[in-house]
């Protein structure tokens, strides 16, 4: 889809539908039912939808629609690529990675339900209003429209996540992981000592390490490296800053070590990653 490849987002209304054959996508999709009653099947699960309902579709999920009452229905589709939110998300193909990104900072491991398998209802019309704003910005292409679209989409995702049963726990994770993740987001460019961080929380290093891995599904060192690599990828794609300076800006004093870590996570050296990004 040329529009999606170029703009990273595409909003389109589909009036007078009766059925849509089973299909999957290599992008994220947010579908909003504008009119009618719909039987929606996604990954083998069937649910009934009506006006004001909306849902998210993950990469690779197979879904189909058909009218539930014989009359036509109408929906509004917002298709988007993960790098719309942040260039460092390019190539990430799951909603969980999107939700756990620092812009949203939701830990899905503490949720009882997967947002990609749920139907949400727009009680006050706020979601539809934001979708219409995204569509207007995409069509108008005024100065800063991409940034406006990004802001509106993040607001939609955050409002949606708030509706989950244990959203408060997910947004803060647990005490240990929330504290450490918040610290990393502000100080990832500094030298990090788990011993010092544990002392700040009045916990032992083994306890902090164990709790963080239980809550986040990875070690603190892995999380820190992953976060630094994401920030480095963003900087590499955003400008012409030398690789050595990018390394320093994300907390690595040894550029060779930084290059090895970056290649381990992305499969490319920093220079090659920047070159590939500019070719897209």
C-alpha cells in the first residue's frame, strides 16, 4: 500500500460493506464500527460488534467481517506502521512491543487480557474524534502534520489501555520494575550500577534482580541495553551525528563495544543501520 509505506499511517472509511474475506496485514490496524451490526472473526474467535465498538489487529492476525443482520455496515480503518510512533520501532511486529515502548510504558505481562484480543467501546466519542483528526491531518498535510498524527495516535492508545481491568498496575508495573524503568528512561546515558539502584530502594541486589526479571521477563542489563539500542537507532535515523557521539549519548564510552551490542540487537552495524534507514 503506497500511502502507508510513505506516510506510515492511512485512514480510510468503508461504507456499505456486507462482508470482508479473511485476510492479514503487515501493519497494525485500528478498526472503528461507524454503522450497522457486524460479526467479526479474528484468529478463530467470533464476536458481535455494533456502532461505537473498535478493536486493534496485530501483525499477522487473520480476521474477517460479515454483516450480522443482513444490512450493510460501515467502518473506519486506521492503518499504521510502528515507526510512526518512533523510528526505533521499525521492524517491531507486535502490539506488545508497541505498548511497552517508553512513549506508552505499559507492561502487558501484568495484564489479565491481551488488548489485541479485545473489543472496546467508545462511550463518549473521543476515540472517533481523534481518528477524524488523524484523517484530517493526513489529508491536509499542514506543517507538523506527522507529529500531530503521532500525538493523536498515542492518545488513542493510552485512552484504550486505560480501559483495561488492571491498567494501573500495567502502567506502573510493580514497585521494583517501575522504579528501575523510570530511572533508565531519565538516566540511560549515565553509568549504571545495580548496586546503587538497589541501595536507593533499600533492597538487596539479588532481590532487585529477581523481582525485575519476574516482572519484566528479562534481566535489568538486557532491558538497559535494549533501551539504549532503541535510543541509538532513533538518533542514527534522525540526523548525521557521528556514531562515536551517538554511542556516548546513549551511555557507551567504548564505541567498539557499542557497535557490537548494536549489531547483536539489530543485525546491522550502526553505520549500516543508518544507511538502510535512509534508503527506505
